[in-house]
C-alpha cells in the first residue's frame, strides 16, 4: 500500500486515513483532504472487500455479546445502585470543602466572651 499525505494529488481509488479511520473515495483525479500531517494509504479493492466481510462478521458476533453485557450492567446498576446510594448517604460526615477554619476555633473566657477582638 502506497502512502500519501493530505493535499497530495491522487488518482482514482479508495484512500484510508488510519489515524481517524475514514475512507475517501476518489472517482477521478483529486486532492486528498487535510493538512500535510494527515496520512492516507491507497487500499486495493480486493483488500477492501475482505475487510468489509471481516468487519461485518465481527459486528454480527459482537452485537449479541454487547447486548448481554449491557443487560448485566443495567441489572447490577438497578440492584446495587440503591445499596451504594444508601451507603454513601450514611457515610457522609458533613464535610464542606468551601469552609476552611484556618484560624482554629475561638477559645471562650470564663465569663462567656470570646478572646477575639
């Protein structure tokens, strides 16, 4: 597979940008999109045909597994989500991050007045 950069004039064919995973179909001569840092590879039709078959089969096999996994995730979230929410609510100790108390607590005198003036 020959390598091209963005902005290069190319002939008829299919060009693949590996970084973002996009295909560019060129029907006649054209200039590839993107800057000089965009790298494209010309893909022969036979390789493209087998890539599509492989990716389609991968999708067909993976989709039921993703659905089952998502079902388990949603059930676990539904069952254990309430328990975790209650635990988080009970463990909370009233921390207020906007209040610093850097001067410390004021000390009281015997007659009930504070030492601060």
